[in-house]
C-alpha cells in the first residue's frame, strides 16, 4: 500500500515569554475596554476603589486563572498520552503462539529474483533506484524508479486473459500496473507451489489444507482483487496441490496481521497450518506518477522526501510443523509484534522512541532471546530521512551492538515504494541471513505512517524459552 509523505518543514517555535506576554496584554486590554465601555454607556463616575478593582484586580484574577489552567492542562497531556499509548503497546499478555517454520521463500524484485541474489546486490551497494527510461514528471525529466525487468511477460498475460475468458471473467480488465504486479506474483506463487507440491504435499495428512493469503494493493478495486486471487489459487493448483484443499483468504490484511493469525492457530490444534503469504504491487506507470506528482508525493530534485515508485512480489511458505521443513536446520518466524504511532510520521519530524524499544523487547522476550544476540536488522525503510533517522535511533537504543553500515539493511532502497512488498522481502532476507550469520535477526517495518512492526527470525537451534 502506498503512503503519502508530507513535506518536512522547519518548526517555528514561539518563546514562552512571548506567548505569556501576548496573553497578558490581550486580557488587560479586553478587561479595560469592557469596563471603560460599560462606564461610558451607563454614565457611571467610578471611584478609586472601582478603578482599582476593575482595572487591576479583574485582569489579575483572570490572568491567574489562565496560567493556573494552562499549568494543569500541560500536566494532563502527558498522562493522557501515556494512557492512550498503553493499549497500543502493552497487550502485556499476548495469546500463546507457535513459531512458524519458513519452509520456502521466493521473490521478484528489481535487483533480485531470489533472496541470495538480492542480498548480494544490496551488499555490493548495487540495489538502488535509477532514472526511468519511460516515465517522466511534469517538467519532462525522467522519474527515479525501481523497475523490475521481469514485470512484463506477454505470453503469461495472454494466458491469463484466455483463462479469465474461459471462466466468465472476461469483463475484468487490469491496467498496466496491475498486470505488472500480477505477473510478478504469478512467478512467485508458481515457485512456491512447485516446492509445496513436492515432498511437502505427501508428508502431511490427506485432508490438510493449504492456506493462500494474497496481500494485494489496497487501491485495487474489489473485482480486480478477487480475480487476481482466483488466478493465483489456480496457479497453485496447476502444480499439483488439489484445488479443493486450497483455502483462499479474501480478507485484506497486512503481512504482520496475517502471520500473527497463522501463528496463533486459526486452524484446529491437531491440524497442521500450511500457508503461502504472498504480497505484490507495482507503482511503475503513468497513472501513479501523475497522481503522486499532483499530490506532491513524488520524489523529485525539489522534493527529496517524496516517494520513489517501485514494484515487486514476495512470498513465504510457512507451517507450524517444523518437521515438514526440508532442512536439518529450520528457520523460524517468531515474536511478531506491532503497534501504532500516535501521529503520522509524514506530518511530524519527531520520532516516538518508546514504540520500537518496547516492540523489540516484546519480540525478543516472546522468542526467548535477548536483543544482544541479534546479528542483523532488516527493514522496509526507504530513502526518506524521517524513516531513516527513526530506524537508526532505534538501532542505537535497542540493538547497540549492530554496525549501521554492515548489519542494517534497508530493503526499501532497493524496491522503492510498493506497499507490503519491502517488509515481506525483509522477512525473506531474514531467512537467508539467519543461516549465513548463524544468529537471530530482526525484521522491522516503519514505512507506513502509523504502523510499526518488529519480527524475530531465528534458527530452531537457537535456545528459546518460548518453545
């Protein structure tokens, strides 16, 4: 889903003495004006005590009430803020959950068609946006984008169109950006399905269900979302998994919400949870560029805090049965925690440091590890300074042992803005780096204006009090 960044402006701070002086002047002038007007209207001849009482005593009393009220109000605000944050951050006793084993990961991003390829490009500092050869802004200059070379497949597009026509869906028309996203998602789902329909299909009980959880752009119309979901389900079935055993999740969820629901056991206790969570999006197109430019959301030389159009698709296959994994060392997704900011990160420059600190503590505690054991931090953070500064502040507070250059990777720099895709890519990279570094990693999301997410990805070999 796309976020709408606001221009970062310098805060104009008015000194307290100037505010107090202005208030005192206003109260005195208002009191004197009202009293003098009353005396003139009624023809009164005020005595010395009246002048003292109404010209000095009345303004003094009103000012005393104003300053006392402001003092009480300023004390009440932090208490109210703390109270409002408590339900967001505290959820002190989360429901018992089982770690999810990541048994498959697939991605199609502008700088990588696999977690290994993307990791190599990012390590070499090659995974960055570039000037687009096709898209231009209102001034005719090329737009900075993160474009995937695999987002166009005319043969696949014709195949999908024919399949839609045969299934009574010929009236559903996708635009160019939707076709690009669906093409990338089809490749990811096909790769995951090929793996799932191999030994995995025959290891589980006969009636085991496969949950397909597509996370599509929220701006798509419902008919486009439903049609894309049906096609992706058909893609899974083509690789051998029986269609009647594929459960399609139609709800609109974020990756964190979907994974938390799977971890907390939506299925019966004695039934294995096997799921594919797939996110896709594409903002590479004239429509998005025109819309973002009109709303002042597009990255340009004059607006460096704007968004860079990107695209991609990422999928994870997960299960609550570690025995189903085809590896001696199983990588677990554990301790997914989320909270909301009190204010939009697009509207204020200040971060809310307590959120990430609390989330890291809760995620590590839920996974049975300590923050000092974390070897890397992978985030969906892009290029915007507000998000980068927020992320680095939290690294220094929550995981000071990490080197900000070698141990912190910002996937959003490689993918551009493309909804839920960067955070899913961070999780896929987390699986790769847990094996490479032999230690837990944290996956973080802070691109959304409000939602903040922290997830632990660790090896099953890591001792955990949660298991």
